[in-house]
């Protein structure tokens, strides 16, 4: 994101919420953190975003209309900015053996029935020290 001219402090603040993908992709209302929902849905406040997060935990949204029904007065939502499905997923794993911990994070793309690993990062920790 630096090559787009975004400052280091802004990048650090966005890091927990943003992943750079190879194509423009709508935010999934079923998985996005409330902060991301507030950023992408014009006029949405934090309390309503939190309510959306609570609702989707019990019953994920099946259509964009179902999301719009929970935020009257703010719709219709832009389907290029918000969706209820995803093609990209972050997969995290952690393996611990005695004092060693291996953490792995992968970015995968679903293409029909196939899964394609786009990126994989591994971090090894020994007794709380990263190596």
C-alpha cells in the first residue's frame, strides 16, 4: 500500500482489517469486522454495525436484501462494495510442540470446487521470542 502513497501509520492501523487482493472485491457482510462495515456502508454507525455482527453469528445473511432489511434508510447497498459471499479467505493455523510454536497464515481463493493458495506466511516462536 506504500506505493499507493498511504502513510506507514495508516497502513499499521489498517493491517488488522485489510488484505490486498488481486482484483476489486466486495466486503463480505458475513465476515467483515464491524469497523470495516462502518467504513464501507455509507451512514452506518458502530452500534448498528455491531448489531449486524451479532445477527450474522446466529444466522448468516443469505442475501444482500437481508442485510439491507437490518439497516433501514441506508440501502440499497452497492453490490460491488458489499456482498454476502466470498471467493477469498484467510486461513490460520497454529502448531505447538513443547516450547516451539509455528503459526501459518494463508490467503486462498475459491474457484468453483478448487482452492488456490495465493500467499502463505509462517512465523516460528521459541519461548515467546519470534525468529
